[in-house]
């Protein structure tokens, strides 16, 4: 892609001096890994509207990549975020625990206090809003009950949106409503589901950035895109075997009219989540690189930045084997393509 004047402003050139490294603040319990100059330069060349990060931060295998020492998952969950946020490329992170139960504003505020002003959180909404049935934790899949809050905008506003906004304040990024794959019986008529989704989205409080992530490709239709557009909600592009490619999703979901580009790079096509976890642990190296998805995400991010849209991309360890290393490769692809 040839740079024009606008692109030069969006993506600083090699002639622009990168910010000088500063001695990192040392959080209690664990600190950031030593930052190499190449990472600082790379981060300097990426538009500030592009927020890259990982799906979570509490992985002991990231010692030497993100953290300065070995630490347990519990220690990293409690005190690793401040160290994570000092990585030059990390301007965002996903909060997954809210998928299983809401958290209050005070917990969100504690997260916000650990990160710099330009950092943004991507948070998943409670799954009782996005699943018509709820499986009992630890029980067989036969032990399921109807969700009392499925597509309930009043519950979402009180239990999810309010603490998200009040606790994170300006550091709130996308609030993602993730709909896991549904059987034909649970989904029912796709058109009717989209109508219910549209009513839910328009009933939510205005102000936050909302995104919808689907895992049923039959829902990815012009009617779905129109429903999101009418509510000013972003489609969350998910890289997952159940869905088309990022480029194909973007063609249907009309990202040029969306309030933001939101991408979750979750899983390659070789494994399910459990197998990928076992194959890739401890998540300290790239095992199954996916250059096609990487290139498509980079191209979408560049186009969105050129349209002055905020960009949020979070990467899971199960995408290629190590999400911090995937983020670095993606950042390099963005800079090389811009």
C-alpha cells in the first residue's frame, strides 16, 4: 500500500524519533520483561487508534516474554496486569471472567487503576444474556436450564453495562455480547433471532461501544448487518472455525459504517479449544502460524485507522500458540503493509 499524507500521519515514519525508553514502574509481585528497542520502535509506528492485546494476562508461560519472572496463575491474575500494560505493543486486554458472572464497578476500577490512560479493556458480557440455555458448571451437557436473562436488556443494563461504564470510565473499550454456537433447535428461525437481537440492542443504554460476536454463520446476513447498523453496534470479527474468514465477515458486516473495528483472533482450524490448550501450553512459542488471518486483520486495521475508526484486536493463545508473539507478528504486518 502506498502511503499518502493521511497515512503518514496515521503511521509514523522511520524518520520520526521513537519515544525514549523509561525505567518501568515495578509492580508488586511481578514486573515487566525487559523491553527490547525494536518493540518500542514498532509500537511507535502504529496508529494510536489501534489497540492490540491478548485475551487475558495470567499465563505463567509468558515469563521472559511479558513478565520478568516465573509466577503462578493466581499471582498473575492478581498483580500481573500492571506489568502486562507496560509492554509497548499492548494497548488493550480482554476480560473473560465476566462471561461467567458479572463483576462490580469496584473490581473494574481496580483493573483501570493498573493501566495507563490510553489503555482500553475489551469485556465479555454475561453468558446468561447471550445463551438461551445455561449449563451447570462442572455438570454434564444434559444438565442445562433455560437462561432467565436471555436477550434481557434491562438485566444487561443493570448487571453488566452500568458497572462496566462506572468502573472503567474512559478506559472502557468494547463490551462484547458473544453468542456461542447454537444448534438449529436452539437458534430457531435465523430471521426471528435477528429481530430479537435488534430489539435487544436498541433497548441498551446509549453511550458504550457494543459489539456482537456470533458463531453461527447462517446469522451473518445483510439483515444482521442492518440490525447492527441501526443500533450503531459493531460486528466482532471472530477468527474461529465456525465462521468465515475475517475478510468475508467484513464484506457482509459493513465495517465502514460501524462505530469501531473489533476483532477477536480466537482459534485456528486444526483444533478445538481444549486440544489447542493442551498442544500449545505453556504458550511461549508460535506453533501453528496463520499468515492468512494475520494479513487480513492487518489490512482491516489499516483501513479502519484511515477512516478514523478505533480498532480493537485481542488474540488468544489458541490462535497460533502464544498470543504475545502473535501480537508482535501482527504489529509487524500492520507496519509493513501500511
